[in-house]
C-alpha cells in the first residue's frame, strides 16, 4: 500500500490477475503512460518505453521451474512482442557500456525447458547492472531464493526492478537511450507448503532489499541491504502486493525481516 495517492485498494485487496506471476497484484504507480504490461508464460513485467528497460518484473518461483536444460547460448534477444513503435533494445545496446546485462528472472530459475530458459534472455527481462552488484550481493540473494524455492512445497513470489534518479538529466544513458538505474530492488514473498497466494498473512515472511548499482560491493552480503517494502514503494513510486488485503498489506510492508 502506497499512501496517500495510490491507497485505492479495497479492504479485500484488488482482484487477482489471471497470470500466476501477478498473484500478488499488478504493481502500479501514478504515471500509467509508461507502463506497458506484458504477461508471458514464464514471468510478467511492465516495460518503460522512455527508459527502454522494464519498470518491474514479477514471477512465481518454486522447485518445478528448475530443470536441467543448458543455459541459452549466444546473444541476448530482442523482444518481438513489444509494440512496433517501441525501441526494441538488443544485446549490443549494452556492449562496451561497462554494465552487465542484468537478468531480473535469473537464467537458472527457468531451466525446465529450452523455451523457458530462452525467455530470460529477452531484453525485456534485463537492466544494466554493474558487475560487482550482479556477481555480488544480487547473485547471493538469487542463490538464497533458489535454496528457499527448492525446499519442498515452498513457493515464492518475486518482484524486482530498478530505482532511477529523479530527473532524466541525472540519469546515465547507454546504447540507444537505455537508462541506468541508480539502485535495484527485490521483494520476495515466501509461502509455505499448502499455502496459495490468498494465504498471505501478517506472519508471512517477506524479504525486501535495495542494493546500489555501483562498483566495489562484490564482497557485500545481500542481507546488509534489507529494507521494508514501504521503503521500496516510496523510492520506486510503485504500489506492490495490491492483491493482499489492505490490513495485512500495511503490516507486512512496514515489517523488516530479521
Ligand atoms: Mn502495497
Ligand atoms: Mn544476474
């Protein structure tokens, strides 16, 4: 819940989106013009045609997504499902920029089929990340999530994206007008065996982090960056978990994991 301007969800929470990846709600902000929402079999996202990166990517994760197909080889992929009048970024927009092509849905999290894995290499799942972040605390949180998801019957709902400077002038640009975030957020809702999306309660464990997009942090621990969901909502402008009943939402978004 993002007070006060977006506090429109009913006490019961907004109706669930049909995509499993949006079972926690479709994150929204006060400027819907730059939110092009895409629902894929493997994840959902909102694409920003000004920044040429996703605003957020949202996905369900449990052990069934993990398999043994090899990692997609070759270049990252243009997303042909974007409207024709959008700039479709490609692999080379990041080449020589000094930034990694940072997956939101991690390649290893979609290894059941070759198609699933390939989908994580679409540029609509990618943001520019410094290598020290991508291979440092961001990776260690991904590994932590893998461990949680592989615990029998546990189910995660993950939302991740960039946080940008207030003005375009202050924002670093690479390639064909690709905006570089100053930091990254991730929210992870952890459900226990037998629980479904409707069972989110005030006691449901949630991880929330904001990590700076900078060099020199490769040795840092992921849990040094824990924040509340409220903090992520404030910094990103998005209301997350809108499908969760309002009273529960208020409680879990203010709680910092220990
Ligand atoms: Mn919220
Ligand atoms: Mn990565």
